[in-house]
């Protein structure tokens, strides 16, 4: 479990209480990085609505590594079994 203080996904960053009981600061995203991540999520979301067989899977397969890299960079714990919901 992770307790997060602040606005995740903002340019201000956020703080979390680590397993060591100490506060850790995660720097915020720069506006360009946030726009790129938002665009990647939008592309994947739109691709899931395509009816052509295999096309949505190909789009998601090519965009997903970028989105995962951004999540692992800016959301500590995302690559360690954490859950992230975007575009809900």
C-alpha cells in the first residue's frame, strides 16, 4: 500500500510515505511530457474502438512500451505491481 500526498500527474510532483516510514518526493512532469503521455493514452483508447481485426492490437503493442516507460519514470511503484487507471 502507498500513501500519496499531492497531485499525481501535475508539474508540482507529489510526496509518498515509503516502506521506510520516510517522506519521498517524486518530481512533477514537465508539460510536454504530460501532453505526450496523454496523447499515447488517447491513441490506445481510440485504437480499441477499431473494428479491423488485429489493428487495435498492433497500435496498442507499439504505443504501450512508451506509456509504460513514462509510468515507471513518473509514478514510483507503477512497475512493481501497482495499479494505474487513466482516462476513466
